């Protein structure tokens, strides 16, 4: 039996006075109790119903993180309304595409992002929210009879970033993600602590972390956007015990040696990096800064859901860079050349939380969901003799240089061993002879100098010749996609424009 009957009602109400959210999107910060948030979410559900939004209707949110944002999501889900959290960092044309493709006929937005909403779509101004997070004139306070979702009911459309083309709407099953939340809110959940959320709520990392914390009785320290200093100070000022973030966010914090020296992160007990590949060097650096914290290398995908891996059933300690052992309630397999293998291949998953498909794209959906119900992640993993899984690379990141397969993650892992390299990203460029060849973008460690030739020489000494970067570009920071991951496409375009 599942703990909750609706994603929008998935709140731990054991203590209604307990702090649910500390909202840093306004000054002074809002402190919202569980009881107050319960009332607020119900008021948005009633407001939607009062305006004729029935089960199956669709609304969108184009805004920075806030209590109001979360209450809109929770209220809509209670009312059976499908929510579309929109990546506002996309170009306006792509935001307009998402709103058309999703058929959202009401958009909640803030003034800073109002210009992204095309004319003709009704907007509700979130900047009018009061100190409780309610929007006067929209919220309707009172009891609300939360709907019981049925099999096949759609909870949300989360659009992929579109870094390789037009965004795709990933359809979340209400019951499937209720199942996932049930697993993430057990009595021993680490989310029942103070958790900082700086990742955007339109991304699974931010939204799922908030849901897990609120379902576990934890407190969400919510930042409107990710900014390094605000993130670091929130961790210390509010006694954050758990951090979940994209590796790039943590790497940017570690580069701020002034903050690292000034601030005391000793209250942090768990750091979970996920949503993008990490490195042993980054994991080690995190351990040195967050000296009392366990550092966990996590994995999940928008299409495949947040539940893939867990601890070993025999209590064997998870190796440092492993993402874990197959979760007991999911089925995983590795595929290579059309057959299942034991050692290394493309990871496929079957669970209740995998997507229902891509919105309005049945043909594309059929290419990533197999006839026997597995989602094809496109990620290459290896499995060791104890059954632990390790991320290798994205299958579609692989390129061929002079007939040899090159995985950018392999080259990056090798270059990260150089003492002057803080961060690195490898992308391919076209070559008349080799077909494609690797180039590297490097962020140097503070106070350390290194030349392009030194990096290239190091690569030749420590890896096969075909993997060594033909050019090395030094940058102060990497461009980020809307999900706070490194934007590889933008880096490749820099080279294209320069040649």
C-alpha cells in the first residue's frame, strides 16, 4: 500500500507546525509550515476548479523557484490537472513551442519571464503573491476533495532541454511517480532533514528533491535560482544537512576558494550528485570540503524516473564511483548488439516510474520503449562482479576518430588526473582525415598555471594517441544549459564559429 493517494497531497503532516519551506525568493525569507502549505495547495486546487479546470486540463508555470510555484504544482495535481513546468532559459521560440505542444491554456508566470509567453494565452501574475504564497483573486481557501488518480492519468509533462533539437515532452504517469515517491519517503529517508534546493523546479533534480523532502517531513531551503554565493551561504545559514545537485553546481562552489575558506559546512551530512556524470576527483574534492558528509554518486533520468539503484542486498559497500546496485523493485538489463550482456552495454530499465511516452510523438516513443516495456536510456554502463553499476558514457556522445571509438567521458576522466585541471569537457570537431577529432575545454585550478602543450603531452602519456585532444581551450567557466549541466553543444559551436 502506498503512503499517499495523490502527488499533490504527498505531504508529511505528522507535525503541521514543522517548517516545510524556507523560501529565499523574497526578503525577508518566507517560512512556511506544513499546515500552511497544505492550506495553500488546497487553495490553488480550489482556484483551478472554480475557473473550470477539470481533470485532464493543462496549465504551465514559467517562473523562478518559490513557495507559490510549488503550491501551484501541488494544487494542480490534487485537482487532476496536468502541470507543465517550463524551462525559461530556452529561447522564446522554444518556450512558445512547449506551450503550444502541451496545449496549456493557462500560464502562471512572473514579471521577469512574462515576455516569454506568447499573446493569446491567459497569464496569472505570480508576483502578486502575498507573504503566504497565495495569489489574491485566484486562490480560494477552504477544504478540497483531492482526486484519486486512475491508471493512465497524466501528472506532468517535463520537457527535455532541447540541446540537440526541439524539446520533447516527457509524460509522467501520476501513479507511476506516486510509486517512486513512496520509495523515496521511507522512514529512513535522508530527505527528512534540511535540504537545499537551488536547481530549477522545471528540472527533475529540483522538483523531485522538493517532493521527496516534503513527503518525508524535511525542510526545503528553496532558492529562486542557482547563484554560487547565495547557495553556499544558504547551506551554512540554515544548517543544511543534505545537498542534492548537478555536479557542475558543486564544482562551481569548489572554485570559490574564498567561500570555502570562510564558511563552515560541517553540518552537512549527505551530498548527492546526480543528473550528470561526475569524476573521482570531484567526489574527492567534495569530501574534503564537506568533511562530515557522505558523498553519493546518484543516477536518474527524466524518462526513466528517479528509481534505478540502491544498496547491495548483502551489505557490500558501494564503490566510490558506482551509482549502486539494481533497486529490488526495478528490472535493469545491459544490451549490446541486440542481446543482453553481463559486463557493459546500454542500460535499459523497466519500472512503474518510466515515462508513458513522448507527448504527440508516438513514433519516437516506440524507439525508446521496447515491446517488452523497457526504457532504453542511451547510457552505457558497466557492471562489476558484485553487481554494482558504473556510468561509462552517453552512447550518442561517442564519436569515431580515425576508425576508433572515442567516449568523451574517458578522455575527461584521464585529463581530470592532471593536477592543474579543475574541470574539463571534451567535444568532437570535424576533421578531413580522421572524420572527427577531440578537443578539450579546461577550467584551471585556482592559482595553478598550465599550457596547452602540457595538457596535450599529458594526454599522450596517459591514454591512446587517438584520444588526445588536438586543441585545448582554457575558459573561466562552462556555459550551462537550463538544467545547470554543461552545454556541450554551445562549446562545440564556439569552435565552429572560430574556424
